[in-house]
C-alpha cells in the first residue's frame, strides 16, 4: 500500500490540539457541596497534585481523535498498487499510397492482416491500442482487447493525402508510458522520414514493394477566356522507372472522352501535356490509358467550372452597369427584375441576388449583394445623412474580395457615413466609414456596398470586374480561379528502407498501476466515527 497524497497526513496535527483542548475544558468542573470546611485542609495537596493529575478518559474524546485520524488518512489517498500490464501499440499507416494494388487486394488490406496477426498473437493480459497514421492521426482503440482492434479495423480507409506518421508515433509514445510496452508500425514505407526514438521500442512491418511506373501527378484547369467555349488544361505525368515510357492521356468531360493526348515521359523525370475541355463541363477526368499500382495516380478527377455556374438576379431600376460588369465574370449569367416586380415567392435558392439601392422585406435566403441600402433599412446603420466625398484608405490585403486587384484609386463622390454592422467585416474603408464589407447576414453570405457605384469612379476602374468576380466566388464556396488536383509528390510510392528503433535510454519504468483505491473506505469509516460521536454528544445533552 502507498499514499498518493501524503501531504494529507498534516491533518494528524489536529490530534494533539484536540487532546489539549480536552484537558483545558475538563481540568476544573463545578460541583455543589454543603460546606468547604472539610476541603480546606486538602487545598494544598490538591494544588500540588492538580498539574500532574491523570486526565479522565472520555468516549467523546476517543471518537473525535478517531474521526480526525481517519480523515487525515483518507486525505492522504492510500491505494494498493499492482504490476503494469504489458502494452502493444499498433500504428497503422493510412496514407494515400496504402491504396496501391501491388499486393492484392491493396497494401492497406495486407496491413490490416498484419495488425490482426500481431494483435492475436499477444499474451492474454496484453493491453492493445490502435493508432491510425493518416493526415490527422487518431487513437482508434486504447488499452483494450484484440476483439476491439478487429472491430475498429473494419472502418479504416486509406486517406486521399499523405499520412502524418511522426505525429502518430508521438501519440503512441505518449500512450506507451514506458515500462513493458512496444510499438509496431505497419506501413509501406513510401516516405523519407527521420524518426526519433520513443519511450518504447519501435518495430516496423512493411507491406508492398512495387512502384507506380507512370502517374498523373498534377492537373490544372483555367477558366475560359471571354468568348471561348473551352477550358485550357495542363497535366503533368511523372515516370518513376529507369526507362523512357510512352503513354496516352484520356480526357473525359461528364463521362465522355473529348480529347486524347499522346505523351512521352523520360526516365526518372516528368512531361507536361495540354488539353481542352468544354467550359460547361461539370466533371472532368484526366487518366492514363495504362493502369498502375496506385488508383489515385492513374486518374485525376476535378469538378469543372460548369458545376459552379451561377445566375445573378439584378433587382434594380438601372441594371445596365451590373449586366455589363457581370458579363465578363466566368460562368455567370444575369437576369434583371424591377423592384416593383420582385416576388419573394419566386426566389431561386441557387441564384445570387443583387439589390441595387433597394431591399426586399424579407430578404431572400440566398447569397446576397447589397448595394447602398436605403437609410430606413436595418442592414446598415448610417452616422448621418450628409453626403460627403471619401477616398479608400484602408485595405485588408488578405481579404478574398481584394484578391488580384488594386482598389486604391477608389473615390466615392457622394457618401453617407456608415457604421460597420456586427455581422460584417470591412474589406475597404475610408478614414471614417466602411466602403465595401462582407459577412454572414443571418445564415446567408452577403457582400455589402455602403455607397452607390454610380456616384463613384468604381465603374471606370480596371479592378471592378475582378472585384465582382471575387464577390461571386466568395458567395459560392468551391469556385476558384484555377482548379487543381493530383497527388503531386505523393504519387511516388516506392518503399524506402526503414530500421527498427530501440526505446530512448532516458526513459525509465512506468509507475505501477493502481489496483485498488483504499481511501474511499477510510473516508466512510471517518464519517461513521463522526456520526457516532454526534449521537453520543446528543444523548448526553
């Protein structure tokens, strides 16, 4: 038995204090007698012997001392310790390369078989833990049985990106806690990695052994040039072998082959190929006609710009300016509605609604562009109604609305000063008022102009079309200036040699595990003593 909190024993100092208080209280007790005549002769003897008189023992005193002692021992948290059980920590690599088919059916399936074998061959009292080494390592099982590990394995899948094995090993080292623990890493070793020793020895079990001869490492698509019906694409094919290889890229748009591009790739190098696909395509695939070991390297799938096409409904009495500037935004169509004809019941949830100098009540639950809201609206509060001229002086360089444009020349000729609403953040501001803002108005994203563009130089700025394109992109999550895909350097799945690592020398044995905590029982005994002492005191009155 040992004490987890020995500082609690300081309460034992209360025992002599209780005893001294009892002596002081019980030294003299009043008694009524008929006469003091017979006591006078004994006064000198009584005074001499009083200091040495043995105290009278009392049941209340005994119960109080026992209660204080029991509480002190309980606060010290006595516990019975047992011997640590052995631990086996299994780290399973779930990076993208584990989906390779150079072993059947996949490297990950073979790795799961090894995990099953290691778990089932452990002694019955071994505590098993399973950690997945994906992009975000996770502890799937901790200090449990082989059956729990088997159950967790069923849901493990390979990630689409590289795994974070160093972090997974740090997690495993923390769970090992020294002592009789071991870490087994099941991986394809398709990485260059320098590992540090952990608190337990590390053993590597590898799967696979082949490589991806050719791989589509990267694919990029650019939006169509104004007036063009095609997207321009670029694909990079890498060759991990020592021989030059020739292959063909097949380009599919919405499941239909629209282009084929022969390509010759030098040994241990790469080659680029260009292609075209219809700008309205929603799903685009670029793949090798020859299958390799890694499915993710054979083919790259992208969601095309057609998937992110949007219609902007312009609610305005003067929509010409907005129609003109939005006509150059890729994959955007426009529709105009006079404010008097706007019907909330006819709102299209997939459209962006632009309200120019007007507001609907209520606003549609769609992405919004609000231009110079009326003074009576609650969307934007005004400081005053006196028109002023203001220039843009403050810009947020990281703001998505200002990407790839220069808004510094913006000059507003007539502006009523406003206050940035709580739901928005200012992208562009003058010295005393916000000019362009964006945020979430209720549940919907919204871009807010605090001025009328017709009373500024904004329509004449080269940045205006890009500003509106950025606004539509921000209001439509997923729209990007350039679409990119592919595994990149992760397409190289050639295994590297790895060596087992011993436990770090500075790590000692783990503290023994608590087998049974005794202090709750001692605390119950203290409460029982206190209850008995209280009952005796009440009985005596």
